[in-house]
C-alpha cells in the first residue's frame, strides 16, 4: 500500500497558542499558526502567522505572510506580505515586498518594501528597536 503525502493547507490553522499560553523559545512550523497568548523568542516559517487580538509577541520573525491583530515588538522579515489590522500594534522593523496598514493601527517601525528580503538585520538596530 502506498502512503499518501499530506499536503499542507495554509488557509487552515495547524498550530495555536491560546490566550492563557506563555511561551519562550524558537518556533518553526508549516501551515498556518495563530498566537493569542504571549510569545518571546524567534519565529521562522515560510507559511502564515496570525497574531490574534490578545496576542503579544516579542520576537525576531522570518515568515512568509504575517497578519497582525495584536502586538509585536521586534524585527519582521516577510517574503510575501505583512498586514496590520486596525487593532494591530507594531514596534520594530518591517522588511517585506507588500505592507498593508489599516486605519487605526499603531505603527512605530522602520519599514522597507522590497522584493529582496535581506538575510539578517544589523544586531545593533535590533537591540535599539526593542528597548522598553
């Protein structure tokens, strides 16, 4: 019997941190992931990350697509798109080919829209951006 390889549907949530969850570390995933709790660390995926209304993230993020309804502090590198909804809050740096910011969103960031996402942002800039 042949095994069928499961295809990942990026429109379907494959991972989730609920609002009572606090996690610190490195997060890697395939498919779509949603954070409604608190996360601190590094996030790396070619897929979709959704930060829910109650989500608070302090991280170095390398992602395919990012949708922000909650709060992010840190550096974001997206290969496709970053969307900040009217409830979203971003403090840091954003590098992405497409950036959408809805009216009412809070944005305190250096933004660069480019087709070529750099491999790494300068360490000095990262530390300056995340100061409390």
